[in-house]
C-alpha cells in the first residue's frame, strides 16, 4: 500500500475508532487491576489501599474518555455510518449488533462507575460496593465487545481463549475483592469479641 493511501486509511474514522477502543480497553484493564490491588492491600491493612483507589479512579476516567471517543467518531464514518440511535441503544447498530450492543452497555456501566466515585457517603457502603463489583462484570462485557465487534484480536480460537481467560480472571478477582471488603468488618468483629472477653 502506498504511503499516502496508508496514511489516509489510518486517519479514517474506522481506524481511529479501533485505536481508541483498544486504548480504552487497556486503561480499563489497568483500572480493574488497581481495584484488585486496593482490595488486597485493604485486606492486609496496607496504606497502599488509598493510592490504589486513586489510580483506579484516574485510570477509569481515562478509559471512559477513550471509550467515548471510540463511539462518537463512528458518527463520521462514511462506510458504516452510525446513527445516534445505534450509538445510544444497545443491539440496534448496523455493524455486528450484538457485539456492538455489549460495548454500549459497557460504556453506560463505566459512566455509572465514574459517577459513583464521589457518591460513597450518600449511597452508603453497601450500594457503593455493589456498583463497583458490577464493574468486574462490565469489564468482561467490554472484553466481549472487543471480541465480537472488533477486528484486531485475531482468529476465533484466540478470541475464545482470551474470553475464557477473562472469565476466569473476573471470577477470581471478584472473590479477592469480596475478601478485601470483608476483612475490615471481620477485624472489627474480632476486636469486639476480644474486648468483651476481657471485660
């Protein structure tokens, strides 16, 4: 392909959307990893828990920004134009509607996650933690979007292997996060029981 044609193709909305989507997924992965690191640090009473939460929030914001660009740039794609309905309503897009619909759901979920960062006091710990646990599921949904709607993740067997790996990692991470959330409460109960025994 001549350099001029390659350059024109790379700067097309389709290629820009693909690049933004992969970048968003990368930052989403790092954000989820930071959340897991924070849960494990909390279970160990480590001060690193606060730093992990800060990184989790920052990386989630960056992932959301790239995901939003990933979607909106498709409005100007001349080959497969996406209407506002296709971008806002899951499973009605002209291109791979199911896989694209998963991406719409993941973007909505990530938006709720960002809103929830400042709502821990008003929402209460129970609801706040429930929303953030759903972030684990929505990460798997985002990966599913990439596997089903993307064109950069290789042949079907590789996509299946990636999907299986993400599913296992999501289940394991959910268990780690629950353990981290239970640890402070278990320590308080143990401390109360010890104090009662001494009294």
